[in-house]
C-alpha cells in the first residue's frame, strides 16, 4: 500500500510539472511590446511578421514555445520570415501568450 501511495504521488507531481505555467497578460504585454511588436505590430495585427492575434494565441503552449525558441510553426516548418530564437523562460512565454489571448 505504501508503495502505491509513493508511485501515485510521483505520477501526480510529474503531471503538475508538465502543465504549462499560468500566464500574466500584463507582464506579457510588456514583453511583447519590447521584443515582438517591431515585426508583429503593436497589437499583434501583423507587419513584417505574421498576425499573431487570434492565431498563435490559440496554439498549445508547447507549440507556441517552439515557435519562439526554435522558429518552427505549429506544423514544424521554419517560420517565414525567419524569427530570432529567443531565450525566454517558460513563464515569460506563457505571459506573452496570455497577452495575445486578450487581443482579437
């Protein structure tokens, strides 16, 4: 019984670690304006880079993270135009995505 309890706790804690962090839209707006708006527009409406409002904001966290850190889209293809590979933390990425979710 004790063994099952330990295994169960280990499984639950691994599931908690796999969940994406909760984003803060206010912090995400600051990060977006500083790092992303030059290419994607001040409201993520698209400019040199594609529109993000209403699209990338709906991607699963891991796909959005891959786009920011590796420059690959939701289908695994290189983003065009190419995007710099950012060194954001998972929390910062969640913040940016939370901000994008506030835009239409």
